[in-house]
C-alpha cells in the first residue's frame, strides 16, 4: 500500500517522499516549465538524490543542510536540502571501506597523528588502508595505526530536480553547511 499525501490547513499539501517534494517544488514554479522559447522542445530534468552523509564525531548533535548549484560563471540554479540533525552511530570494531578513522602511532609521518580520515580502499599488496584525510591527501596506513571513531550520520533524504538549460555550463557544485547562529560551510565539492 502506497501512503497518500495528507492536507493540513496551514501548510497545504504534505508529500510523503523526497521525490514527491522535489516534483511538487518543480511544478510550483510555472515559469521554469512553461516559459520556454520553443514549446515543441522536450524538457530535460537533472535529478540529484542525497541520502546519508557520514561525518566525524565532532559534528554530533548539530544540524546540517546541503546547497547544490547547477551552472556556473555567476549564472546558476540553486537548491537547498531540508536541514537534518546529525546522530552518532556506535563505534565499529572492524574497519571497512567508508569507516571514519583517526591516525595514531605513525613514526615516519608523525605530523599526521591525530588526523581524521575515511578508509577508501584496502591495498592487499602493501597491507595498508588508503585513507583520505580532511586535506584531500590519501595516505597508505597500516591497520594497527587506525582507530575507528564510529560515525556521525545526517540523513538528508533529499531529491533535487533542476530544469536542464543549454545556456548553463554543465557543472554541479555542492556545499555542506553547519547550521547555527551563523551558518558555516564545512565542505565543498565541484
């Protein structure tokens, strides 16, 4: 059985999924759908789905939001996810791909002791995990020099739809913002 949308007097139609919310937002903006130069041309949509965002423990009990931009050179379409509260998932005993870890006991690269990163891939030839640090640098680290920090998770559950526009550069940029008295960008990607 499919859940049906419910109506509340103050909020209008409440949608049951992120896809329904995205489509409703797109349909609410009549100009983006119907104000085109050539009415015979098909409309193309760019769909971006954001699910869980895994972070270090320092982001436990905070609120995050994602800003996604399509376009560039000062001309873009912009969408925001709903804000999401972060929660901590217990520490993992086994380190696996995607585990947030802290480096310790390094001798030749002692400056990286205490650094936090994410395990990307196990290298069986070198018996090391390739760990992407917060700086973007990837280091090969032995298992005994990694401490699993557990993970903080923000469930965004966002679906963002953009009307494709041939006048815009085909570029996406994403910013993760920590919400507070003053919102702060904590990560960016293009």
